[in-house]
């Protein structure tokens, strides 16, 4: 009798443990946040199960439009962030890579907040579907002609491509992997509306490449992009690529020129076809890869 009671107790205990593990598994997949479970195999199992049974592309599209479209475009064609309507994504060769970017962020991209395992699987499924369909043409120009436009417009006096040029503005060797055609087009015709983001590090509360105008106590005016700033000083780089490190106590005026850019607009300098050719050239700059 005691032996039977012992076996029954063990069976009940085992059943309880299995039920508890199943409950934890399903809760984590459907309700809980993915990173609640730091064990690699459990996370993979949850995510794979979610992809197979819950990867609703339509729901993924809704989530993508709500949380990702501002930077990547509603159709994944890109903008402030890179285009995603490509079969191969440089930083997300696997679905697990893409999921990790969603939950942890990458570079200037913040992590996607408040998503369940199911929702992550749906977003991943939708992003992958973008690479399988035929994307709408977003850069309609000719990259070869665009290369000539880049040279003739003097863009190399402020930008570097493959080590050639001057580094006043953002380095462009891989600009096609981090910016979409719509963003590039805006940057050419209205530079102040598309200040570069995530290309170099400034103190968190400061905007990158923001033009700043300062006037010293003696009346000297300096205008450049802000490289750094703290309570006591500010560092600017002017269009001649000269660095100015100034004590705030020596300044009588500091003007942050939001909505402006030291880059000239090419709206009236280039024809519409030339702008499209230049956009196509820039969109195809993807570094060594």
C-alpha cells in the first residue's frame, strides 16, 4: 500500500511539474515578454513555435505600421532607417537575428517595446514577406549617372566614400544600408528636414549634426555643427573643417538652429532627373558587401 501511495505521489508530482512548465511556456509565448526567459533553447523553442502556429503576416503588418513605419516606411522601403524590402538583410541573416534586433535594438534604433513572443514572430514574418514580394521602385534613377552628378556637384568636399573626400558631413560608403531612398531624396532637397541620425555619438540630449551659431564676447561669430557640449563648453566643426572649442563663459550668444542644415539644398541646383540619379547612386552604396 505504501509503495502504491509513493508511486502515486511521484506521478502526481511529475504531472504537476509538467503542467507548470507547459503553463510557463505558453504564458511566455502568448502573454509574457520574450526576454523574461533568458535560456537560449527555451527562447528558441518559444519563438519557433510562435512562428509556425502564430506568425500572422497580416497582424505583423499592423504591428509594423504602428511601431516601425516611421523610420522604415509603411512598405519597408526605408526612410530614416534602412529599407527592409530586400531578400537579404545585412544585420539579420536569420529570424533569430531579426528578433534580437526587435528586442534589444541596434545602433540608433531603439528596441521595440511591449511585445510578446507571438507579436515578435508576427513582425518577423511580415518583414520577411517584404523581401519575397516585388518592392515598388523607390530609386528610379540611374546609379552610373548619379555617380557623375555626385562628382560634379562637389559632394566629396563634405562627404567621404570609400576613403575619398572630406569628412565634414556623414560618411556615405554604406549609406544605402542605413537610409532609404525617400530619406535620401529629402536630404537633397530639404536638408534641414533630414538631419543625420545615428551616425556619430553626441551626448544623449543633443541632436546630431545640428547647426549652432555662437558669438563671442568680442563679437566674433562662429557657425558649425555641434560635435560635443557640456555645462561649461561647446565644440563646433565649421564648413572649413576647423574645430572650435569654446568656453561658454566666453560667449555672449549661443543659437541652436533647429530645422536648418549647413548642407545646401539641391532643389534648384539640380534637375529632377539628376536628383533621382543621385538618389539611386547613394541608395546603392553598401560598402564592401
